[in-house]
C-alpha cells in the first residue's frame, strides 16, 4: 500500500553537522574575552574593548593574539599566551553549556546525523572541555586549531568531510562568528549562524548564512525542520 503523502519522510538535506564549540555550544565568550583583556593588562598593553576581544574568538590563539596586540614584538607573544592561558584556565571549570545544548545533541544523534566539531581550541583544550561536559561520545570527529590551518582556512572542514565520507553539499557548519561562516564558504559548505555568541547579527548576516538563530532552542527547531 502506498504511504499517504502527509506521512512521507522529510528528505534529509545534510548528513554532517559541524559545530563550533566556544560561543556556539559552550557559554564561554565572556570568559575568553576577559582573559584576553587581562593578559594584555599584565604586559602593560592596551586592553582591547569587548567588541575587539570577542571578534578574535574562534581564531587560532596565535592569530588572536596578533590581532589584539599588533605592536607587541613577536618574541613576547609566548608571554602574552602564557598570561592568557593562566586567566582562562582559572575559570575554565565553570564554563557551562548553553541551556538545551545536551538535549539538542542527543536528538540529532538519535536522528542519525554525523556530528563533528571545528574549533579554535587546541586539542588539549577541546579534550578537556568534552571530558568536563561528558560529550565526547556525541561526536564522530573533531578538528582543532593546532592540528592544521585555523579558521577561516578551509582545512578544518575539508578534513572533517574527508574523515566522515561526506561531500560539501551534505555538510552544514554551525557557528557564532564570521570566521565560522567564512570557513564554510571557503570549503564549499553551507552555514548557519547563531547570534548568542561572540559576533554581532549584522556581521554574521553580511556573510549570508542559511539562517540566523538567537538561541539553542531556535537552533534545535531550525535543524528539526530544515536539516
């Protein structure tokens, strides 16, 4: 017997959903920005304002430090990096997931999507975060900034697509920064922007993501209806 038209399954548009971590799944934006600002003060450098500190979130640490302290001699960047790490790690254990994140990932996993992470964190940092949140089992693959070219170079996404056996047209990058959206564009994939993280709605919209969502609840709803 033919299936009734109103009961036909919705065609799946994407097979691989790639999430940024900081500012997309983890509510860490204020802590990262504050650590960057305090690290600059420790070295008697002008501290970036909140917008400037938030803008570099998602980049590799070396790129981020060069942007917030462009006048600092390169030989001094290890000191700045050390100060940043000390301030960040002091508050790292208190970083929560955004409300609803765990339930959203559970649902997406149950629906059969491959879930992955593309992050500006180091491998050590991501491993620590996944262990703290007990989420490592939810992701089939991940790629970190110290394992290749950082965002917005396409390396991260190309690597993940290759490892997961998925084409660019079947891949959706989900992130809170223009670096995430540029990563997707450079890799030939589509992107979805969340506006509750580091970058502004105006900046994200300029890169024409499939949609912009203002909460994890909206993100879960959009994925349920459109992914």
